[in-house]
C-alpha cells in the first residue's frame, strides 16, 4: 500500500471510532506488517496525520489519537514521481550532473553555510511519458547528511532519497515566475525567455541546513492543492 492508502485507512478508523480519541495506535512495525508495507511508508502516513492535527506522536510513548482533532490547513507538496504516476502517466528520471564543490557565496549566505564548505550539487530531469516535466537543480549539505556523498543518484532522484533518509523540521517554500535561460529552455523543450513556473524549497533539520532545490516546470504546468 502507498502512504496515501495507509493514511486514508487510519483516518477512516479514527472517524469511525475504531481508534477512539486518546487511544494508542499499534506500533509502526505492526502497522507495516498489517498493510504489507514498510515502516518508512507507515511513518510518513502517520507523520502527515500528526501534522494535520489528528494524531499526537511522542518518542517512546507511541502515537495517540487526539481527543479533539484540530484540522490545520496544509499545503501538500507531492513527490514528482507521485505527481506524474497519479495522472496515469509513466515517470522517468535522469541524472544530468553530479559534483562536489565549494558552496557558492549566495548559497552560503542563504543557508548559513561556512564559506568554502563543500556541498553536493545535482542537476536532474523528470519526464512524463518521455516529455519534459521538471528540471531540478539541487544543493545538499554533507555536513548535515554525511551519507549523501555515498548515495547513488543515477536511478533514484534526490528528493526520493531525502524523504526516505532525512526528516526535516523546518521548510521554506517559494513560488515564482522566472524566464527560462538557455539551459532551462533546452531541458524543458521551450524557448529562452519563456515564462516558467518555478518552485524553490529549502529544508533544515534541527537548525542544520539540509538542502536547497530549484524546480523548473515545463510550460503549461498547473499546481493544485486541497486545503
């Protein structure tokens, strides 16, 4: 089962009082076995329900149904893989470039990284039915995630890897319109100067900078969310 399926089952059980207010949920291990899934997938489903005000999660105390669930407006940021496959299209990923290099001055200032500290720089492409969907430019801070330097991004995108490996505690998300430069235009099969929907996402883990990603979407892209 996907994390969305698990999330819906848990939500249904809460609404139907199968898991009553203040009751303790089974462990992630037990739920993973019940749903024939992984603990990581279960964890993501429960984490989102906690963020939405349905559950309370405490280390060593387990996950409990809140007495008075308080829905919070959440902006759902789907994984690009999910965003494509949920429309029935075929997803394909390609690593364009991978380098370890000193953090650019603007990145050091933006993420409070010491000058000259190495970062992992990735450029990736995401396709829908072999048509360009998203061009991704990303920087990851190895000081915060040392194992990232051993990660193989040739077949798995950095966002998929980060979601599995590293929780984040803070996020900054910006949306803007940019004009495609020559590189972006070539990857997205459009003309230089074309207006491009662009998202910029920065995440931290307990105050430590994790990653900054710039995501450029092909012309015609439309983002939809439900609150």
